[in-house]
C-alpha cells in the first residue's frame, strides 16, 4: 500500500508539470516572482551577518568554553555608609520619604548575582559554582575572608576533577561581583596559584594559572567582544588600557627581587621591565585619546549639520537589554543587531523618523545609544564620552524600561543616576514601559493604567509586537511640543524657501495665499521663528519667539555702550 500511494503521488505530480513552452516560461516567471517576494532586504542581511559572526562560536560550540566560579559579597558597611548619606540628605532637604524610597530601591545580593550570571553567560563563560558571603567589613587584603578563600580553592579543585573526568578542560577563572583593587586582585591570584608559584615561576603552564576577574574586567571583556566598528574598538581599547595600567605589577612577579632582604646586587630586572611597560602603556593611552578626540570632532560636525537642518533629536537610553535596538528597527528598519544579550549595541545609530501629527515636527532623528548598567565602570564612562555626547546633545530622551525584569524599578533608578552623572539629567524624558508581551494581561493593564495616570510623559508598549506604538507617537509629540513656538507670519511670494523650511521642520495649522503674500500660522523651532520675525503679523508670537522684551534689548545695548538715547545725548 505504501508504494501504491507513492506511485499515485508521482502520477499526479507528472500531470501537473507544464508541457508547452509557454507554460514553462510562465512557471519560471512565477518562481522568480516568489523568490523576489521572499528575498531578504539589505537590513535583514546585515542583521543576519552580524548575528552569525557574533553568536556562531557559542551557539555551535566551535570555541572552547571556559569554566568559572562566581563569588558574591554583600558589603554591609557600604550599605551603612549609603544610609548615612541618605539621612544627611534628608536633614538638608527635609524630605521624609527620600531615605525609605532609596533604601527600598537598593540592589540585594541575589539580584546582583542574577545580573552577574547574565554577564558571565554573555561573556561566553560556563558557570561551575557560586560562593556568597555577608561581611560587616571587607577584607582589605583579599576582599573576602580567609575561610571563603579556602572554600573557593576547594570548589575549584572539585570542579577541575569533574572536568578532567569528562575531558572538558579546567576551571581557571574566579569572577567577583565587586570592583577589586590591584592589591586585592594580586593577593587572591597568589593564593590560588600558590602551587604553581612554588614549582616554577617560568615553567608553569598558562592553562593551570587561575585568573581573578572582577565585575569591571568582565564588562570590559564583553565590550571588547562586541566592538565591531573602529570607533567602538578605540573606546574599548582605551578603557582596557586604563584598567590595566595600575595592574602591571602582576605580570612581572617572576622578575622581582631575588632575596627578601634586598640590597645591592640582589634586584631583579623586573623593576626595569615594569617601568618600560608603564611608559609604553602611557604612550598608547595618549595615542588612543588623540584618535578618540578626532572621532569626537567628527561627531560634533555631524551634530552641527543636524542642528542646521532643524530636526529635533531623540536619544534612546535605558538599561542594557531593554529593547532599544528593537524599537529603532521597528520604527525605522535601521538594520542593527537586536538580540536577547547584554550590550548588543555599542555604537550609536541615527535614523530619520516620520511622526504623523500636527503639534510637532513631521520628522525627527532617532538615535540608539549604548545601554547602561548598575556600577558602571568609570573607565567606560570616560572612554565612551564621544558616544555619550549623543545623549547630552539630544533634545528629548526616550528612556526604555524592561518591565519584564523583576528589578525594573531599580534599573530605572540606575539609569537616572548615570544620566545625572554625565550631565543629561535635566533633559525632557519620555518613560517607555517596554516588553508588555512578556507580562500577564492583568500586569500589562496595570502598567498601561500607571502610564496613563502619570503626570510626566509615560507610555507602555511592546516594541516586538508593535502594541502601543500609536500611543508612543502621541506621547513623543507632546514632549516635542515644548520645542516649538507658535508663529503667525505673512511671507512674500518670493520667500518660497522659507515656506519650505516651515513645512520641513515645523507644523502648519493654517496656510492662506493672500494678496500681500502667504499667510502661515503654526509652530516652528525657536531659531527659525527668530529668523522669520520680520514677517510676523502677531505681536505676542513674535515676542515669545524672540524671548526678549524691548527693555531687555535696550539694557543689553546700554551695557555695550550703543544705546540710542545715549547717542542722542551727545
């Protein structure tokens, strides 16, 4: 029966084949049309290529995966210092709710460990075990207690035995959920590599050496893996050099003094080599800073060109993996990588967006920026100053919040703190509650209600499914309305370029072609309103556009010695 069914299927297949030449040509054209309809666009091809290049090694296990253990510490002394600072702030400001709100929004040990697990996964490491400790005061030498150091060493030995039994390599990395000092990092590595140091300083195998990596080094390693453009590589390279500069002493321990007593003739060449390396590193840092300054100058030129166009700039900011790149692709088809990994985007991408509305600009510029994270390394903030300038120079900030994360309110506070640190805290902010598709219907409705009742600009959307994007456009229009001023003009018919500029960067409510010229009533940027003030037919709008009264102009002229009344008195 099986072969009979197959034979009947082939018979029907042969009957459907084209017999004449016209039918063959028609079938070929239909196949070509179907292929053209299913062909990928340039943006989709760029996304697939970037994803394949970045994720192929880990998805297909073609790259050796390194195992590690995670050490988390809850520093109670740091919490006490933070609470004391909040109490001082409470006394100065007189706000009784400041202390309670900030304490409730502090990160717990488990929440911080959860984020570290995501960072370890993004870096391509395999987590083999975890150790946690609560300390009243951190150990100034090894950060954690001596008992926990021995426990970490025992855990490394147990994991290595299991890996050796399965022939899967060794576990030679200890990741700390803290920022270690160079002395603490060196002391920990000396403890973990005690056997290697005792056996032979020069002859030890590098695979057997245990590395100690803190939170800053892990984030820098992720940035180094994800940097693809020249600008991104320069900024990450500078941050890595700044991080390694005080840690060069760990690299030449085998060339230190030959005797513990010291003295003439007992010094090793390690001190000389260390000074040479420091000088080379300083020179390299200066070269990188010069190159980044050139990049910043180029970005300044691009921003000046955008300002001349009169289009407002919206910067997408938020915690890492909040959906910024997904929203930009949804609105503009930018073709940038959008994956469920941390720090997928390092370089800013700017695209032009058309917003349907009458209260704001018909078009705006939307810029995607690098994501933030709690305890953001200072080296990254300093190195990525050229990228963060895009945030400082933006007209409106669109703050995306991943509401599917249980710690989304704490992430929102962390982003707000970073914006204040870089000098962008006073910008108009649109809060966007993203990833509604990952929530229950009841929770999603509650967030929509919270956004609707909020006094500031807030909206709840899903950038993946497109839910709430119409509300997002309306909220953005409301935030941009403050950037425009109302005008009432009567332009001569020879001013066609000015009318075209109003159409491009402003919003026209009424236009009428009269005997004396073109009558226009609408809203335009303040800079354009000042240029067109001589054609104004409304005193109130012209005064608002100028932002100055006649008396203020006279006082300014008086200060410069060019007042009309003063000239008449001579």
